[in-house]
């Protein structure tokens, strides 16, 4: 089944303590409200990613759709930080861990979500609350949002192989539960 990765979330470290207050003053694209959230949010235009920066030097990159964009985003963030805090070195080699893949796919069938919810385990469907069914897999540990038109969103994969495996499982479970045509 074809799928499109729409977001990758990765964690990395700059290996130095960050002065988030001075970064917020010196870099225009940073939001820092410590009473709301303990980190600063740096939005980078190219590649279009967001970085969560924490005092301990940890960073979370989100919004990338490839590992290349993650590397570019972390390098760019380290350059911006280095300009204000020279002890933070510009990352030449970026070590990161992908902690979440989010992907979209299409089963190419209309689904009867009520039937899916009634006949499969680990499915929540409350159409008054949300127009899709939520299907949770235990192995690999993934969450799928399923919609009537057969489109779905998968979140929670830590490796692309887990994403592929989960899509095959969902295709086997749900693909059979097509919407019944009215006569």
C-alpha cells in the first residue's frame, strides 16, 4: 500500500546547556513563555520545521517529512544558537532519533465505520465527537485514524518498517469491512 510520510518527529542534543531567555531575545522566530511551557519554540522557514529547545540542550524537531529535513533543521538551529551562545557548536554531524512517523494512506474503499467498530478489537468510534474511527494496534504499537472514504492517518511508528507492517495489518483487518452498497 502506498503511503506518504507527512511528519517526522526527532530528538537530538546540542550537548550544552541553553540560555533560552537570551535566545528568545536574540532570535526573532522564537516563542518563549516559561510559565506556559518549559521550552522555547523555534520556527525555521527552510526547511519548514519547528524546534522545541530545552535548557538541558535537548531539541525536538517536528514538521519534517524526511531525514534530510531533520538534519537541515538541526544544523540551522545550531547555527542560530551558536551566533548568540558560541559555546554551542554548530552541528556538522547530526545524531538524532526519530521518535514518531505520521503518515497518510488510502485503502481505496468506502468503510462502514460502525461495522469496523463493532467487529474489531481496540476500535473507538463516536461519530458525534469525531468523524473517524480510532484503531489501536498493540504490535507494532500504532494508532490509526480511519475515515469513511477509506483514507487513514497513522501515528506512533518509531521506524518506517513498523509503519509498513502496521499498514499491512490494517489493510487485512479493515479492507474486508467495505461499506455495504444499498440496493
